[in-house]
C-alpha cells in the first residue's frame, strides 16, 4: 500500500503473518489495486467500465479504512 509509514508497513507485515482477516483485507486490496490499474490504462472506458471503476474504488477505500483500523488497534494494544 502506498502512503504508509515505514512503521505502519512493518506492522502490516506482522499482521499479515498472524491475522487471517488482515491478510484477506490486504490481498483483496492488492487485487483491487491491480484491477483499477488495468482499467486506468485503457484509453477509453465504456459506461459499464466507468461504473465498475467507481465500484472498485469504493471497495478499495473501504478495505483501506479497515486495514488502517487494524493497524491502529495493533498500535494501541502493543506496548512500545
């Protein structure tokens, strides 16, 4: 994920190893990111593709928020 601090990326790596829900969120985020990349590479989008792009962006944002919440919860629950 872009825009993550090195500390948050380290936490994400730890959570990816021990938290299956986090791992699913992370994997889904990567899939959505790739799907959006493919759509943005197209010169023109059909109306259906434009709707799909909006849907994917929304899902990606929701997932990103959930990932951020899990990272924040980890920070609160882990001393140091």
